[in-house]
C-alpha cells in the first residue's frame, strides 16, 4: 500500500518474482518509508539515515530475488 501511495508500486512489483529488478533512488525510498520506519533503522543500527538509505536503495531491488517468484508481495501481519 505504501508503494502504491508513493507511486512506486511498479518498482516494488519488479523486485518480486524472476523478472528484471527496477532500481530505486534514495529519494524514492525515502518517500516509500515512513519517518518512523527510517528512525527505527537509525535506532537499530546506530547509523545516520544518510548512510542507511543509499545502501538500502542499492540492496533492496535484489533482496526480492530471495523470495519465491509468485509475483505477489509477501503478506504482513
């Protein structure tokens, strides 16, 4: 739902399954995540958001390749 609201649902969907993974910029990632989510990552890692977000933007598209290629986002509780 967050991806759709941010206009990034096509990118997120590309990460799920076995097709080409579209890249995401740091700015796009910031628009996808809530301030609370970013702050939680900062709190857990002790790293500033300016360090975490570019790395996450680089790694996130490939992370979907570890999921089964169903073409659907995983269900969250």
